[in-house]
C-alpha cells in the first residue's frame, strides 16, 4: 500500500512537543507516537535555534572499530538503530531520537566508519568502504551491545546498510525503515552506463575516481559537503549552526579514505577485500527483503533516487511506502523528524 503524508512541522513546534531539556527530562507525549514516555539525559536541546546536539557520546570496541555512538531512551526499551549517510552524521537524528525515546525505545545512533569519533582499532586495517563491511560493522556493534534484534532505520549510506542487514541477516532485524527504498547494489551495476542526464547527477563519483578528486575532497571536504547538502535538499534552508555541527564529523582521520574507497568500489575501479566476496556475490543477486518495511521518500529529494514503484517488489513482507511532502529533501530524518519517527513506530506495529 502507499501512504502519503505532509510534513510541515516547525522546529519550535517539534521541540515543544518533545519537551526536551538539558539533563534528564520527561518527554511530552506526541500524538504521532506511542502513548508512553521515558527519561532521556543525552540530548542537549536549545529552544529551536538549530544547535541541538547529543551531549554525551559513548565509545565501544566492536569488530574492527571503536565505535562512537549516542544512546537515548530506557536501557530495557525496544532497540532502534538509526544509521546516517554521507556527507551527514548522527545529528541527522538529533530530533528523531527524543521522539523515539519518549515512545519507550532504546535508541542507538552510531557514527559509521570514517565519521565522528569512530576509529579503527588497528592502524594496519585496510580502510575499506565497500557496502558489505559497513553492515558488518553494525552487526558487530549489536553484538558488543548485546542487542540480538533491532529496528533498523536510515538514509543514504545508512539506508543501504540497513537494507543489507535486513536482506542477509533478517534474524537481527525486527523491522526496517529505508529512505529511498532498496539501495543494495553491485560493482557490475555500477559499471553500466546511464543516460547523460542521469550520469550528471553522479558527478561527484567521477570526480572521486581521480587523484584530483581525492586531493580536492581532502582539501575542501567541508565546502564539498555543504554543496552536496544544497543539491540534495534544494528546499531545506539549513543554517551554518546545523551544518557546522555535522561537519566536525568529517575531520575523522579516516574519512577521506573511506569515502573515496566507497565510491571507487561502487564503480568497479578497485577490488573489494576477498574475504567479503561471498557477501558481495549474494548482494549482487538483489536479495528480497522479508522483514516488515516502510520506505520513505521526500518530495524534493535532489539526490539520485529511483521511483518507489521500481523497488516495491523487493520487499516481500508487510510493506508501505510514504512520500513526505512540504519540500523535504534527501536528509529526510533531519528535515522531517516527526515523519521519520512515526515510520519507526508504525513499522514496529506491523
């Protein structure tokens, strides 16, 4: 079924509904969420000025990484893991987390490899950005946190990661929320030429394929990220405070290496690590996702994305697609936090 919603909620109204304040606070009940509330002491919120932040980050060794993450909500709540994309960070969910915490969820928001405070445990580990390894990172994080099963929700790289986990490890995924739907790819698909108008949208991938592009991203990573934000969300009037808060995560020493590896791998310009070949072969077959799923799309998404009708058949379980209106772009959870949080709650009820 298809469900279309309009989201034009102001940040001030959102914060008033969430009732967030610095330190431990009880959240107001939102009519969009479950009829429950919970204490949250890890979101530092100021009254609608766009500088909300996760005031307390945690670190944990998980697989190849020491992962930095924010956590909100009751420790015995249903786990919901929120996954960001590029070039964004955990603050895409800074207004989603309190809403889900108020509904009783244990919310985990990790920095992906190459972002924020997440670091490799060994300097000898290859800085690999191919799609399967990012999913393995989150499996390792769940193991480290002793989370057997979680709702997975994300956008961009985060949606792809959540899709992969739901496809290959459905026993670890209770339900899925995926912005722009089915994003699992393959190197073979990445080599197929597209019509010129479509290729133009992927200009940065071709730039990253060159040494000039790698050096340019290293030198101008913040300018580059801001341009992507503007192109991907053309109707989102984000301010410098919002951007600068996330841009700090790009100062991670492995950021450029991970980003360049990710996009060069997608185009088939470099090989992945052999130990992940079996996973990539399975993903290249386009596995169907069987867990309950809601896919989301913004009506003003300026990033390359498929029409929902082209991927609906990839979800064989209970499924709904929602188009969020009012000029919502690519960074959907930050631009429309209530709609994103509602999708998480609703898919849990499927």
